[in-house]
């Protein structure tokens, strides 16, 4: 049997009629009862990654020439299942799982000692974990049917975390965060995250170092950046040197360790070796990954946002980086993923509908070489689909400033809670994550009010012919002042009081009292940020 990433039925899905079916990528366009509504591999991490892989394969096979062509796919008539089948068949060469140049693999490691196939999943226990008998709560996957192994293989290449000596991380770092725009169906979601070819080609150097667009068809070595490598490597880079064993014959007594299905061919081993090509994570811009631009030695360098940096439970804080950019192009600060920016700045107003962009954030939360957990979260962002992209930027910069105020207030809450409960001067002695749950409480309590503020702001600017003037005008300045003081600052003070009240003993009373006074003074100044000084003077009069 042939297994091909573009043409074979290896995607385990749940259909609209409730049935589980293996489908080929082209069958994402199926309609009626056969319409796939979710990936259903049996492992949530592979279900999420399947969408990312489909975006990559559709980008390669469909290659829309321009943004107008992308919009035709979104708002016009998308390719039918038959049309997709023809497109994928035309590009299928090079995507076979087995053969002379097996996809996502390296045949030079065939002499290496076999390892369990479960090593394709970084969430599986490692050698040290097993030796220390610490894998009691983690099931070892000893066999996968080839269809599941295909996804796991592509996943470890795209999300490769740090490991031992010579273990290369993914093109966007160890455990990168991915964000993509969600639409009503799996098929619409995949199409929504395609880039026009002129933008995609800028992600690398076509023909760089005479390398093939598919890395497993070239001898890729050394340090790879966008300046010396084809752009297709952003999706297909293979930092891990891996080779799958041939499938073993079906046996009714043996089951796939992921799906539980029996009497199917099974892959039980892989071969691997260290020291694969080194993809410099600061030398690329993955289209699904947000970045943080930092100035180092006078040069602004983009660093990919990792799954471990996402603050769980603090939804509106993440607008700053997942959806909005801070500062102008080339300046330090967070930058949203390219596909998210495309929807925020252009596509939403062209496609029409509600001014809402839904984003899925997915990645591994890694602690050095250890995978602590998986991030898979939905976010909903109220957008401002203005015709002028400059007005969109003003809207997002205004909201980013407010997120920045929230961040300062949350940090002040942590600092003065430590002074109150542990004494002055102890902030540097506490673990970095001390008080994080109290900061998350702040973000959660203010979530609804922030979303209401965003909606009111967008409605007001939609009615305005002068966005900059409206933002600087007294009505919006007062609204911002009320939100930053009456909602954000008041919430911080209330949380402080709630936590300190039970500790108000004779021993702690003085520290708590002094910390409360300092917190009150600090938060008052912070909540004034971005407000016209003349308005502040008038309000205090």
C-alpha cells in the first residue's frame, strides 16, 4: 500500500453524520453527511496539528498567486473535491512515506539502532523518565498504524523541542506557538490561512543553496536561514534525522496505541540520529507563529513566541501579541502571525460578516527539554475592519496601550502582595511564578469589561470620519480613564484587600498597611497612562 501525504486517506476524522472515516486532504471539501467536522486521531495534540499540516500542504499544492486569488477562495467558489484531487495529484511526487526520498525523513540513518515509535511524540516519556520509574501516569505508545505515524512524524519535525546534545529544535524554536484563524468548517479554516505566493516567497530564498523546496530531497546541512534556504522549508523543515521502519503485517491481536484499532498494519520502530540541519529560529518568519522583536546590540531581532510564554487564563492580555502589533514595523515589541495580520488588516473587511476574528493557539509548553503540557486554546478578537489600514493600526495601538496598563497593574499587584505578606525587600527572593494565580484572577475578572470597552470603541470609531481625532477627543479619553481607573485599578485593589484581610494580624498589620498605601499610589499613576494631562487636571478639579 502507498502512503502519500497529499493523496492518501490518512486523516482520521469525524464526519457530519457522526461516523469516523479516514480521508485524503482533498476530501476536506466533502459536503453533506460526509463533511468532516473534526480531526479524530485519538490524541488531541495530533488533532490540532492536523490543521497546521493541512495549511502547509494546501499552501504548497494550491499556491494562490495573489491576495485577490486568496479572497476568491474565501468569498467566491472554493475548489471542489475533484479539483483538489487533481491539484494534489499533480504535486504528489516527493510526498510518499516510503521510497528513495521518504517524506520528512532521512535515509542516511538506516543503520542506527531502532527506537520505539512512541519517540515521535515529545509528550511520551523519555529514557531518563523510564529509568527513574516516573512514567507511571504516562502510557507508552509501542505501535502506530501508518496513518497516525505520518502525522506524528510531521509533528515532531514542526514542533521539535530541545533535547540532548545535537538535538535540533524546530525552525521556530523549541516548542513554538502557532496561531491560525478559525472559520466555520475545517476546509474553510485551511483556506483562510493561505498566503499569496508573492508574500510566501518572501519567507525564504527560492533556489537558495540550490536546495530542493522539499528538504528530504536534498542534503540539507549547516545553519539554515531564510537568506539561504527555499521558503517551503518554513512548513517542511526537518531538523530531526528520522527514518520510519516498514509497517508490520496486520494482526487481530495487536492494536494501534493511539486509535485502539486492531488488525491493521503497525509501525513499531524508528531510527534516528542527532546533528540534523540547524534552522536559526531568529532567521525565519513562520507564517503561523507570532514573534517578539527585541533589540540586541542595537539590532532589532525577531524571536518566535513559544507555547510556554502563553499566559493561561489571561485571555485579553494575549491580544497584545496574538492579534495586535506594538509600535511601527521594525521596532521592538510583539508581532502577530502573518496570517492573523492578514485577516486583521485586509481580509475581514473584504470577506464581510461580523467583525470578529477567531484564533486558535496551539503549541507545546516546554521546560527546557521537558514537555510540560500542550497549549490548545481558542481566542475571539473584536476587530475594526476599517478601509484605511492606518486607522486599524491606531485602533490596535490604543488597545495595546491599555493591555500594557493592565500588565503594569498586574505586576504591581504581585510586588506589593509580596511586601505585604512576606515583608519589604523580598520580591527578588520569591519564585518567578509566585502570585501568578492572583494576576490571572485580575485578567479574568476584567475580561468582560475589556470586551465591552473594545466593542464600544469600535462602534464609536466606525461612525467617525477622523479616527485619530476621535481617539484623542474628550469622550474617548474619559471612557479610557474610567476603564483604567474604575475597572482595572479598582480590581487590583480589591484583590489585594481580599488576600490580605485574613492575614491582618498584629505581626503583619504594618507591612500590609504600608504596602496598601504604596499600591494605591502606584496604581493611581499607572491608571493615568495615556490620558490627556489637561483632562486629568480637569477631572481632579
